[in-house]
């Protein structure tokens, strides 16, 4: 292969990577930039596994390629965080579940630093990501909504059953007093 062909082949691979990152950004609900300097291979593997279990993805991508991929996306504000080695977290399902998993891992491994992220087109610093993680997740909200929907029916059932229960308690107390 000539030198020009090698350069073009390398450019093609870079272009494919930029397109793949751009596609991830377009389909993600949340993107977070982290600094992973100092994490061991085992810790990185554990981090990737935990992020994947939360319906996300953790990728280490060169800053120059990410800069190109950020163009024409709502994640353009993240460009200011592109210094040093960065790991990217992409949330495809419930962003709250993913941020909880990420912050739990960061709490256990002080080498992982959260720089910031973008959720629904809005930039968040590290504190904003922490606030997002403290919100109730989608399953928690669904359970609360279901409890609220069921509450009137449950209360109605108790109200309907109460006269019968009062009668049973009255008869039981009469039985005890006559038995003595």
C-alpha cells in the first residue's frame, strides 16, 4: 500500500468512528463526560458492566473525533470539557437509573471523575449530574402513580367493609362479657 492509501484508510476509519459516535449521540437521551485516569482494567470492566446494566454505554473516544461528532447535535456544549483522557457515558433508556449507577461507582472509585453532561439539550456540571441521580427513576414514579390510582379504590373497599367489621367487634366484645 502506498503512503496515500494508508492515510486514506486511516481517514476512513476515523470517519467511521465519527459517524458511529454521532449516531450514539443522536440516539442517546443523556451524555456524560468523565475522567477515568488511574482506573485499572478491572475497574474499567466493572464500570462498563454496571453502565450496560443500566441501559447505557461507556466508551473511551479520542477528543478530536468527538469534537467532529458533536457538530449538529444538542451535545455541543460538552466540547468545553474535552481536555485530557475522557470517557463517555451514553444513556439510552432511563437517565436517572444510569446516573445513579455511575455516581455509585464514582463514590466507590475516587479515580473516576464526572466532568459534566447534557440531558434534554441542557448542559449540567458535575453537581447537576448528581442532582439528576437523586431524582426518582421511571419505575419508582410508575409505582407511585399506581399507588395513587389504587388509593381511592382501597379506601372505598375499607369504607364498605367497616360496618361489618364493627359488627364483628361488637359481637366479640359481647361474647367476652357474657362469657365472664
